[in-house]
């Protein structure tokens, strides 16, 4: 089967990881893939073209299932390449017009790729105002999976600025309703789109996943505790691109308010982002420099050793519709999680088994959850073991996600090769 994958994002954080993992999952299932992306067009043009027997266009053959995927950008990597977009985004109406104009290139590029080698399925990562996938799917009569990671009209109106509001919501409703099937990462996100007018039975919920083969191949190369002088202290950890809605400043303030934690509990913040300078200032103001470590950007070759250094993994806050990729990595590495008690989080975690959930927005309740775990190392260990089992029991693997997407549009995928299952079992036993 040949999969034509289309995306418009320039993101080099979790977005880039998600794209790389889904493409790798399709190839690991035995399918070929072709990427159509304005951002990656120069990289793709530089790749050597293959000449299969059927005379097809450029495609990427499936590697052995045990092979690690191509290096993906770190979830903590800065976005220097596209820093010029910042001033443009501040001119919101011009930026939104540019997003609309993208469809000229998007329709042409997708139609050209589909005409050159007719794919079996078009897989598109949803972007605001981007109608090109639906248009080409209809023109070429190719089944289309639309992957929605956020209700972008709602998100942009809530957290940024949305000028062409009515058009954005109308196009979001049209795009999500006109794909062959729309995949969303959480039930709360599905409910938001239903309220916008997208038929409920048109959508299927598939949470994010993890690649345990890659994790196992990259573990054990760095002694993170020694590198940062943390020693035997209990480590609270967070990994990602620091944004205001993560509310990491509340974690630092919580540590500062508990003098009995000084010298006993350490906060390891792995990553970078627009909130980093503020967080460092909060740490200085509270005299917490010796209790908080900022690692800066960390590449994918080192990220898992950093997570492995955590005793307790934190998700201080999250939007009500997200499926945070970091949580799946925390679980795969056997870390019990402290996270807010929200509907989208309860879809992934089970309170008292692989996580302790606190009242969302209540820093004191988060502190009680941390103290409960910090005073009971055996409970931390047991919950960590159950966290690994959660990945296996619920099949939170990118391979399964790719398979479910194909099933959603009525296409058969190859049988599971079991690679992730074997790796998870070996990690549980370690």
C-alpha cells in the first residue's frame, strides 16, 4: 500500500516527532510513503529517487521493523529556522491570508503527487484554513484520513488571536466533515468539534503513542544525575517546550513553599521555550537555583536518559483536549505521573494505579500528591511498573495508531509484528 502524507506545519517539537513516528509506523507495517510538505520540499528534492518496477515516483521503502526511525527533532528543540514567522503572526490577518493562500501550492503539490503515482490513501495532519487535502481527495477519489491534534479555530481564538473567525470555524467544520474519516486524539476534542457541527460518527478517537523500540535503543548512554549534580535526591521531572499553560512556575513556587523539601527533592526541567526566562526568574526570586535544573534543549539521542532520571514525572497542566506525547513516554519508561484530573487525562491515566491525579489548577493538591509519593518509594516503584503495563495493555504504540487509521477508512493493514510488545516486556522485567 502507498501512503501519501501531507502536512503544513513548520513545528520542530512534538509536531515533528509525531510526523516522523507515523511515517515510520506506516513503513514498519510494510507500506511505502511519500511526503508532501512545503516546509520539507527542499529536503525531499535532495533525496535520491527510486525506480520501482511499476515506474512509480519517489517513495521511501519500508525498513526492517526493528530499525530505529530517522532521527526526529527533540520535543525540547528551539524553532530558530522559522523565527521569522513571529513578526508575521503578529500581523494576524496577513498571516491568516497566507494560510489561505497556501492552498494554491497545497492543491497543486498533492494533485501532482497523486497523478504521478496514485496512492491508496491520503493522510493529512490538519492545519487551520488548509482545504487542499480534502479537495485533492475528492478530485482524485482517494480515501483520506485527517489527523486532528487540536481544534485549531477554538485554540487560536482562546490562546492567540483569530481575525477571520467565522471563516476559520466554517472551514474547520467543512474539512473535518469532508475527509473520509477524521482521527482526533481525545474524546474532549471530539466533543468540541461536535459542537462546531462535525458529525460525531465521522470521527474516531486515537490517542497519541510511543515508540518503545527507539526508547530501548537510546537508553543508558548518559548519566544525567551525575552530569547535573543531582545525586540521590528525589527528582520531579518535566520534558517539553515550555509554554505558559504548562504552569511550571507554580511547581517552582510549590517547592519554595515547602522548606522541608529543600535538599530532598529536585526539579529537573528538560527543554526550552518562550517561558524559560520567566521560570528562571521565578527560581531566582524564590532562591531555588540549587533545587531546580534547566537543561536547555536536549536532542532525541539524550531525551530518554533524562526522563529515566526522573522519579516522578509531572504534567502540571494541559489544555482540556490534548493527548500529551510526553505522558506516553513517561509511562513507557516506567514513571508514575502526577497530572491534573481532567477528562482527556483520565482517558490515558488511571488514578492510584499509574498516576496520582490532582484537582486541576490546585497547586496545594498537586503538592499533596507529590508528598504522598515522595514518602513512599515502594509505591513509586509499583506504580512505575504498572505504568509500563499501561502502554502494553492499551496498545499505545505508533504502529497500532497507524493500523487503526487505515482500518478507520476500510483499508487492510499488515498484521502486527510484535516488536513493540517484546520491547515493552523486556523493559518491564529490567
